[in-house]
């Protein structure tokens, strides 16, 4: 087995392990019936509803386990339906603010929501940048792969 094959095997096994652990953690706190109902309802139909944040969570993958497991949350600063889907400006809440893993969390949220096909654009509140120290702010701006407004 070549080095590239071994690397890919390790990456694959690690990803499976993370997904399995995340699914267990989500199952401990999620209501599968409610999540299914929320996933079956279009986000654009929930924009003015108290169910919007829970519907966002229901659409998240393994990043949901990190958010809920660490006492974090998501706040919707703005949600507008357009011809391509829903345009979101999100913020983090709770323990996620200023967490060293926040850049990965933001990217995970963005990737999961864009993958649904319901979300046309995701941006994050620039106020999040104020919660990072200088090094963290520079890192997330240079390598975070997300947009702040």
C-alpha cells in the first residue's frame, strides 16, 4: 500500500468515526420527529417563524454535534428569500463565541446549509470578528473561507 493510499484510508476511517460519534451526540439531544418535520418544510416558509433556527440546526451535519455539545448556538441576524433561495446573515451564540474552533464551525455551517440547495448565500455578522483576538481574527479572515458583513 502506497503512502497516498494509506493517507486516504486514514482520512476515510477518521471521517467515518467522526460522523458516527456526531450522529450519536445529535441523537441524544435531537427530536427526530421534529427534525424531520422541519427538514420537510422549506426554509423560505419559516423566515418569520420561531422554527427558523431549529430548522437550520435540523439541516446541519456533524457541526451540529459540536454546536450543541459545546453549548453553542446560531442566531439569525437576517434572512431574506430571493429567487435563488434564502440569503442568510448568521451569528454564533453561547459558548461558540470566541472559541478557537469557531472558524471551522462557521465553515461547517456554511457548507452544510449551502449543500441543502435551499440557501443561496450565507454571510456571518462582522461582530463575530470582535470576539477573536488579533491572531484569531487574522486567521479567520485569511483562511476561514467565509464572508463577514
